[in-house]
C-alpha cells in the first residue's frame, strides 16, 4: 500500500488501496471515514440488474461504489456526486486514474440542484447515505467521519428520484436494517417504491445489520425479498458469497 500527501487545499495523508483483488486502486484519506465492505455489498447488489449506460453515485466519497460498478462492467459511464472538497478531489482523481467515462461533481444535495445532465438521465443511482441522523449517535472525532456517518436521509432520496430516467431507472440504497422504515418513508415522500430488498447478516443467527434496497418510480407493491446475505461462516472466515464479492466476482466483468 503506497502513501503520499495530497497537496491541494488541505494537506492530508493519502493512501492508495486496492479493491477487488487488485483490479481497482483507490486514493483515500489515511484517517477518518474510509471505504468499507458496505460499499462492495451495495455495488454487488446494484450490479444484479440491467446494464446502466449512465450511473450516478450520490454521496460518493472517493468514488468507490461507482468505480466498482464500472470495473465489473455494470455501467459504462459514472458520475460521482460528493459534498466534501477533499473527497470530491480524490473522487475526480480516482475517476481519471480508472479510465472510466464520467465526471465528479462537488454538490451539497441539501442545498444544490443536480446539474441538468444528471436530471432524469440515470439508468442507475447508487447511494450509501449517512446512516444516522444528527445527534442520534456519539459524536465522531474526525470531521470527515462525522459528516459521512451523520446527516439527513431525505436529500439523498429526493436527488435519486430527480436523477432517475422514467420508470426504467432504479436506485440502490444501503441503509441500516433497523432504520428501514425511515428509508421507506423517505422513498414514499419522493415518489419512489421499494421493489427489491436484501438483508445482510454478519452471522446466520444474528439480526440483520444492513438493508440493500432497490427503489423505482412505479406503482406500490411487488416487493421481492431476496435470500439473506450472510457475511461470516465462522469467527474469522468469510462466507463464500462475501469472499466472491470482495474479489469482484459479480456483475459483468
């Protein structure tokens, strides 16, 4: 793993880390909020569906989910939307290094409108939004971790609804299983309907920790609840499915 220092705006230690068994390299801050397995789980869930000519990653961070989708052949053009300047700069650099078609946009979804080229254009939207509302969890010391973990869900769901192309577009969200009702309520307010749901369990006998949800602009009903995804087969042994996802054995690549 290589280390360097980003010289733009705020000088911060940067690491270069490999995903998908080395098929994708990402620059990300050495400290604070970093890419974790939830990004890969969301990408694998989103890749199970029609090919996306244009995919939009909302709250993209350094661009992990969108770039994984490109790397596995699930999307041909990706747009990365991120509020924080440091992360947006890294997302832009990661996009250029990957060779993917697309663009990185620095936007605050609670305040800024999506650019015209993203409105009602996306075949696929992916989003790993803040999991906790402000004040609901112990404050994080690192500012980037705090901003990534806490915030309002509504702007992300509303932006997804504005980005989707007609009734064929789909939005894939990762959200805590215990807060699934909040995601469903926000989706209803934005005119989106859950059509596919998969719950992630750390171990087979544990309660679900994460919900993977596909939303569409469609009539209510018709929710397909897929078989659960179990992450660990033993105390320190990944399940075969999680092992395959971490290695990038999903999608079309």
